[in-house]
C-alpha cells in the first residue's frame, strides 16, 4: 500500500514551508490551530506529490491561500485540484487579499464547509 499522506520524502519540504509561511498563512493558522473552529487542522500536509496549506482530515477539507504565483501556474493548479478532488477532498481557495481584508468572511466560509 502506498502512503499518500505526509510521506517521509516530503518531510523537509513541509518543515521548510511551515518555517517560511506567508503572513496570510500565519494569520489564518492562528484561527485554525488548536481546534479553533471545532475541528483539527494540519498545516503543510502532503497528499500524494502535493503539499496543501491546511487540511482537516475529519471533514476532508483543504484550505489554500493563493498569492500572485498561482496566476502563473494555472495548469499545475488545475492538475493538482483534479488529483485532490479524485481522492474525495474538497478544496477552498482564498486569495491573500481576502485574508488581509476580510478574515472574518474567510472564517465564515470555512465554517460553512465544516458543518
């Protein structure tokens, strides 16, 4: 059986991403961590060959914070989304400016998908 969650090969990459989180990831993580929304979230979880920003295993919910680089990598993002959705996972995407300008709206939308 192939392990697709948090493979050892991706451990250093996940650690590096956690240690170099964007300001928006830090802000959102402060609300998600320690069951802040009533469910456990993990940050920088590897699923297959991809690493997602935040993952709630109980609800199979991925939360992604996208910056300007995502506009340049549409094909990669589409392939990634197709793969993750094929595993039965739901993906919520937010732009950096949404976290900056409307954090409560972002939290409300996440909560809707946790119900």
